[in-house]
C-alpha cells in the first residue's frame, strides 16, 4: 500500500476495515469505561492476536476514524460509512 496513491490506499484500508470484524470491535471497545489503549489488552479482550489489534488500530487511525491523543486512542467520527456518505442498508446488514 506504500506505493499506491493516498486515495487508493485509503480505499483499500476502508475495505479491510469492513471485511475484518475485529476493526469494528476495536472501535466499539473504545466506548467501554475500562478501555485501555494497549494492543495487548485489546487482543485479550477480543481473543485476537496482538498483530491483529495493531493492524486494526493502524487502519482505523489511517482512515481517520480514531486518533491518538494524550496516549489514548479515541474515536473521532461516526463510523457507519458508505462511499457517498449516505447510510447504506447493505453496510448495516454486513455489520449485523
């Protein structure tokens, strides 16, 4: 993805976020009172590898859905997405 234009890389990242369940799970974990911005903690909570937790955080950050501020990850946008910004029934069905 490093050699791709920024917009093409973002499109690939968005596809990866939608296709990997744990990306949205990481995003939802951020709403928990006991959330820790720690890849090991995230991996344990979701029963995924530390690498998968790291990849999810990197992708979510790269597309602008989360930010790291004061050593904490935080969501920055509404994350029900469609290419044209209009809520999509297909995307809602996929999330379910």
